[in-house]
């Protein structure tokens, strides 16, 4: 299920560091021009920056949006929103590096595939 954010409601739920990045957006659209995902119907970085959904789960993490933006860091905002959307725990390290790795369930030793012994 895709969540739809509104700037007024969602901005209160995010940390000041991310809110600051979002509010710095001047809506120039430079990020849209370089986003390969947006070109094929994926993420809309500018919409995400102004508090919309932006289809953030389709971001491929190329960082092109942040490379062309002289004002803020759209990729960090998109990765934060992607973590929220996908239910990933957002570690403190995220604020330094901008990424969060979604944890997967660990398999028990009995669920692992049998080791190949070279006899077949």
C-alpha cells in the first residue's frame, strides 16, 4: 500500500534534519531532468521534496538528483521516505550516510540448503 503524504501533516512527523532538506527545495525541476527512474514513470524527486508521495519506492539510488541540486539533498530525503514507506528501521547512521539497509529474517540452520558434497 502506497502512503500519500501531505506537507502539512507529514512534515511534523519527520526529524528536523530531513524537514530542513525538504524546505530548502526551490522547485526548479533540475532533479526531474536527470532522474532515470522518473523518465520511465518512477520516482518524482521534486514531489517528494515538497512533501508528496513521489513514488519513492521506485528510486534506484543513482544520486543524480543530489548531484545536480545546488541547494539541498533530494536523494537523502527520498531514501528517508523510502525507509518509511518500506517499513525499514531508520538507524542513526542514516543521517550521516543517507542509506538504511532493510533487515531480513535470518534462517535457522535447519532451513539452509544442504551442502553439496560433490557426489552427484
